[in-house]
C-alpha cells in the first residue's frame, strides 16, 4: 500500500474506520504540535499497523534503531518523552531520512519556524 509519497512529501491514507489522513510535509524535518484528540497518536498507530515500506514509526522500544534506518519517513510520536540528546544529534545529522515529529517543543532539533505546524482535526 502506498501511504507516503516521497517525491511529493505527502502522507495520504484512510484507516479501517474511514478516517482520512492527508498530511503535506514541507521539508526533511518537521515538528508538529496539536491539542489532545487531534489524531497525532492515532495516525502513528495506524501508520505502524499499515507497515508501509517507506515509513518507520519510532517509539520508545525502537527509537535506538533510527541510526540504522535509511531512505524512510521516520514518524515519532510523543517525542518530548522518548527523544534524548543522543537521538536528537542523530536526527540533526541525518541526510538520508525525513522526519515527522510530534512534540510540544523543538527539543534541539534543527528546523526553521517554517517547519513547525499544528495538527488539526477536520470534522467534515
């Protein structure tokens, strides 16, 4: 299943409950905030279930392996909790992957303000 379009930097899929996720990413590293209930964790859970070839969902139990990942969109939920200084350094030096990071603050990740966004839920 094609979920992430690398060329257009776009995530587009509908989950088993009919919830559509359409996320246009701007650059190689993006930090996304959002209020509780906007779908950040839901999206990460669904992406993990889909097991798309070009997406790696990093969680507390596998975050240490991101240095081994190549040519993928790495999605990190609850980054405030699971990222440490060593992992932030890996992310800042990584030129092979792209990142979608759900966090409430920058955490030392080198991005410009153009690569901060807020996740919103559209009730249409």
